[in-house]
C-alpha cells in the first residue's frame, strides 16, 4: 500500500510538472527587483492591475494621468484626490505657505471650490473648518525669478499669499490650473449675466486651454510581481494535488479492506463490479482531464510566445533608450565644450565653418542678444501696463458696486414713499368725514395709482417679474376689494427685497460654500451644523444638491432593491391605463398656473408631471392619486430638474415624512393634524385663539390646504422654498412651526378686525403679503420654542384615535339609516298593496 501511495504521489507530481513547466524555472531563478524609480519621478496614485487578472502576455494596465496631488505626495502622504460629480479630478494638494512674523514655511492642504472660485486651505485633508481662503476671482499670479525654487505669489486686493511647491514643474502646473479655473469662473459669470447666449459660452469653452494635462509618468515593472503571484498559485495547486493523491491512497486502502472483509464470493464479485464501474468513470474523467490539460498546454505555449515577444520588445526599448542616452551625453559634452571655449569649438576643422560664416554667426548672436534685451524692456513695460489696468478695473468695479447699492437704496426709498402715499389714499377712502367732491378726487387718485406706476418714477435697477424657478416675485391677488392693499403690499415686498436680500444672501452663500468645500453630494451627513444651515435657507446654487441628498437618504432602501423602479412604472403606465388617469389629466392644467413653466398647455413640464403622477399611482395603490399631489410633484420637478428625482421626492414626502393615511380617501390623518394645530395655537397664541373663538372662526378651513400641499401657492416663492428645505430635512414639525409663525407674524393686524366675514377674507390671502422671510423664520424656530417632537406625536395619536372612533360611529349610523329606510319602503309598499285590495 505504501508503494501504491508513493507511486500515485509521484504520478501526480509528474503531471503537475508537465502541466506547469514554468514552475521549476520560477523556483530556481533568483528574484530580480525592478530598477528603482528616478528620485524626481512622482509616485502615481493609481493602483497597478492585479497579476491574477493579467496573463503573461498581457501588458500591465496603464495608470491614469496624475493630478497635482501626485507631486505633493513627496512632502507628505494623503488620501486620494476627491472627484466632483462630473468626474473631473478636483484641484487639491499640499503646498508650503509663508506666514507669521518670522516668515516661516508651513505646510497646508489646499483645495479649490468651483462655485465661488475660492482656494481654501486646511491644516490636514480631514479638517472640516478651513484656516482661510483665497479669492481667485480678482487675484493675479506671479513668480519671482530670484526666489526659492517652486515659489509663487497670489495677489488679491486684500493681501499677497506666498506659496511654494515641491518643484518648479509642480509650481507651473498649479499656476496653469489656477489661471484656467479663474478664466472658467469669469466665463460662467459672463454666461449668467443678461444678454449672454449659449453660443458665446460654447465658443469660450472651445478656446479654453487644455485641462488635466498629463504630467510625466514612469514605466511600471510588473513582471516580477506576476511571477511571484504565479509561483504562489502553483504551490497551492501542488499542495491540492498531493492532498488528492493521499485521499486516493486512503480510499484504495479502505477498498482493499472491504474486499478482504467480504465473507462470500458474491459480495466480492459485487465489489469488483462496483469498482470496475468506478474505474470506467475515472477513465472517462481522466480523458476529459487530459483534453483539458492539452488545451491548457496550448494556451500556455501561446502565452509563452507572447511573453517572449514582450521581453524582446522590452529589450529593444531598453537598447533604444541606451542609445538616446549616449546621444544626449555626447551632445551635452559638445554644449559644455562650446560654452567653455566657443571660438575654438566653432573654428575647429571638425565643424567645417570658414571665417566668414563664423562672423555671420557671431553677428546673429549679437543681434539675438539685442532682441532679448528689447523683449525684456518691452515685457517690463507690458507688466506695468497690466498692473495699472488691473488697478483701474478694480477701482471701476468698486465704483460700480457702490452705485448699484445706491440705486437699490434709492429705488427702495421710492417704493416706501409710494407705499405710504397709497396708504394715505386708503385711509382717506375709508374716512367718512370727506365730502362728495373730495371722495371723487380720492377715488380718481386711487384709480390712477392702480392703473400703473407713476410716470415720473424711473426704474433704477432691472426689475424681474419671475424668479429662477418661474414663480412670480409679486404674487397676484384674487380679491377685487383688496387691490389697493395688494398694491401697497407689493411695494413693501419690493422695498424689502432691495434693502435686505443682497446683504443677507452673501454671508449665507459663503457659509454654504465653506461647508461644502471638498465634499460631494453623497458625503453630507446629518449634523447640528447642517441643520442650522438648512434652517437659514439653502442658496439656489446648492438647493438641488441638498434636496437630492435628503431624498436619497430617505429612500435608499427602496431604490437599492428596485433601481429601475421608475422606468418600470412609466412603462406600465403606457401599457395599462390607471383609473386615476382622467383625474390626473384634469388637475394638470390647474397646477401652478402662475408659474412660467406650467402656464402653457403645451409645456414639456406638464407631460413630465403627468408621467410622475401616473407612476406614483401604480407605485402606491393604497393612495393612487389624491388632489394636492400634483402640487407636491411640481415643486420637486422645478427644483430637481429630473423626472426620476422628482418621483422619489414625492415618494419621500408621502411615504417617509407625512403620517400614514394623510392622503387616503377619508384624510383622517390630515384632520387629526388640524385638531393638533388648534391645541398648539391655544398654547402659543392664546389671544388670537380667543379672538377666533369669539367670532366663531374655524381656522382649519384655511389651514387644511396649507398642510395638505405644504404651503404650495400660499407663500411667496422665496419663503416657500426655504420652508421646504427644512421640511424635507426635519419633517412635519416644520409645517406646524411655520403655520403658527404666520399667525404670530400678522397677529396684531388680525386682532384689529372684528367682523367674521372680513377675518375670513383676510385669512384667504394674508400669507402672500409676508415680506420679511428672515423674520418669519426666526419666529418659527425661536419664538415657537419649545416644540418637542414627542409631544406632537402623542397629540397626533390621541386625536387620530378619536377621529377613527367617530368615523366608526358614523359608519354604524349610516348602516342603521340604510336599514331603516329599506324597512320604511317595504312598509309603504305593503300599505299600498292592501289599499289596492280593499278597492277591489
């Protein structure tokens, strides 16, 4: 048995060596390490391809072009360069910055922020708060020739930043990229200004200098790594074969033991037949293995041929490189000789130059020297001229900004004066002490004021009727009696926007730019800092990014299991008509009728909205479609600019944020919220609640629609979108906060009205007259505190249980009424039949 086992092991070992003839070569060949890289060659960040995935004849995968971070790695290692949403590598890396009273060099991590064209610098890449920033929009770049190698300056109107790169090549790359980023930012600014067309932007982009130019790369030596991987794999397979041989020997031993233990000839015969069948099966398997081995042998031979070819190509390339190096050395020697003794080298017979040609060359050299001096002088003059023009441009820009601020202030003052004038006319109109002629004069003045702007008033700044999302900046008013009040309110809104909007948006935009610097849309995470920023409002430049992150965070579990969900639902909507499709089609033309993008019946946005609503009807059959969902989906579509993102935003609002049964047929959860609101109003606004109680005002008639559509078409667009920012992040508690804040904002005006009809009429449109969005936000998140979420959930559960009990009682009463009415009809029919019988 021992002999059989050793023979089997040797047999498998011979097969193994025959199958893998390179194994012995790999074991006995001494390991040759690849030549070290040049000291000045930057380390590439891209990983090499795995040798297990590369054949012997396959070249290694080339690494992608390096970014500036690759050169900065020589100073200190750092994590890989983040990429933007478009796939372009971000400009970031370590640089030395000179600062402090001792003018010492300190290493800082620099990263570029594209929105505002700013260069932030941190202590490390993991820091969240930057140490400072460099405004590149108005900066100039220079590098002194006599300074240290790699030193360059960034001059801004405020100060000069002195930076140093690891080498001259890295410094030139930084300067090239910073010039390119500054140029692109100015092109985008010019494209966003009025009168710029898309063709201009396209032409500018086509003339832009090349971006992401590859830096010098190094050759990758992967053959040694490949051989190491192959040798480890072959050793593993040898161990596996030896294990198989040992198992075969043990099986044979066990078989012989069974054969000898058999009592009769019949059992031994059965064992022999069974073993013969196994032997036949093993022979067939052996044939298959031989066929496979032959195929692998041919493949290995092909790989060997390819490897030989690659080795030959490598040898030729090394020979060419050696020859080039020899030529370079020879030319360097000649240049050194010419520099040391130019007259001897030029006049030597080996150069074949006569005296006349030599004189001509000398004359040309002198002329070139004169040209160089002239160019230096011209360059100094041009640099001085550019510096003077830059100073003049900065001064004119500052003057223009100052004039624009003055113009806005004058126009705001004019709006305030006109608003006061109309207020006086309104008071005169309401006065009962005027005579008939005076009343007629006042009426005429009011008509002239409502007919249009005063002819003497000139527009100092361009006035837009619609904002970036297509909403009217000054909303329309449906109440005919309130047109004068609406005119006054429109002037107040215009005046407030001119005075406060520009001053308030700039710091907020800077805070958001600083928070999102170095972060992509997927890197955001819930935190108190983000909550505070969202409550203050998301700027229009970042709102789409933040909304997508919130929607993705609330729906990732569904989207991960059904990534093609929206496409499948749209296909189902095309093939199978939904019962709610008729109602959806009717509501499409009632959606945001004052918005530019939904006002036209042929607008593409209406068809996108129709597909979103039909897809949601199939997605959630328990709700299907409810009036009000069209407004929610329209807001999502305006901000996210994508059908699928708007669909998932609608799913987020209905299924993740709003309570269950909020949009079902009985709207029981919506009714419960109205009762909860009345309780909060009695606590937070007791005077106003008593006033409503005194005049029998049911605020749910007004506020029910606020909650159902989250204030869409009830608030000015700038306040509405700020409310939605916080609503998507925090949930339904924000709706209660803003509803109470609206009543608090106009509490004094409402308390002055003592007629129930006038109160209802005022409540119908007063939300559109809110002009100070920051004041409203402060009331909602400061004055309404404390506002615990647990209290809201408990009250909502109590009122929901009461409503469900009332609904059950109502259903029982309906059933009793139906039964009684049926019995009453039967009795009346019996009475009529008996009367007919008596007549007969």
